C-alpha cells in the first residue's frame, strides 16, 4: 500500500454495519410500498384493457342495462347489478351511461369504454378510479367501493363543446 492511499485500507467493521442497515431499510420500504401499499393503499385502480368494437360494447352495455335496470333518473336508466358481477359504463360525447347502484364493500368487475372519441373517467375521492378511455379498448377493472355515497365521474380528457357537462353517477349504498 502506498503512503496516504486511504482507499486501499480495509473497510471498517462499523461501516459494514451501516451499509447493512441502509440496505435493510431499503428492503423494508420497498416491501412496504410494493406489497403492503398496493394491497391496502388508496392509489388508482389497476386493470386490463381489451380490444372491443364500439358496436359490440354498446350491445353488451344494453344487455347489462336490460338485465339489472331498477329505475330511471333524468332520462338515464338506474342499474343495480348483484355484488360480484360485471358492471358496465359506456362513455360517449357527452355522457356516461347508465347510472350505477352498487353495494359498499362488495367487489365488482368494472368495464368502461368509449364508443366515439377519447374520454376520461375520473372519480377522485374517496375512491381513486381514474382511467383514460381510448376508443376501441375496454377497461376491465376489479373495484371495491368501500365508502357509501354518491359519486360523479367526470370526463377529464377534453372531448369537444359539452365536455364540461360530461358527468356520470355511481351511487354506493350500505
Ligand atoms: Cu368526454
């Protein structure tokens, strides 16, 4: 070892301890964020998207509405699907269709698609359901609406004159 070459000295045992501790903390935080937070956190929902034609999707939504319709509100059907089932929302300029009536704490498979242009589907609090609806693709997202209340999803992708009035409704009952 040449004189003054500190970098060639062996690592001190305390330094090994500190490196080990830092590594352990990194592992703990990584696990907490990737495993625990993903399971219990209130971040945005995740799902899969499949190719679908506007006609096929519209027909599917219509079947869903006919099957579980329980009423009407402002010219829109109110649909109450059973817990555990597939539920459908269709987006088009400038509305979301139909109105959903869901049970708090139950799991649903939420299908959402646009049948014309690019739209957004955004509920922010307390459920974070934020999806971009690219025409030709159908989102299938497992959701559990935990909090009873009335929620309005807004279109958050500008889609033309009338975009600002594009609001849908989901009612979550106890
Ligand atoms: Cu829109």
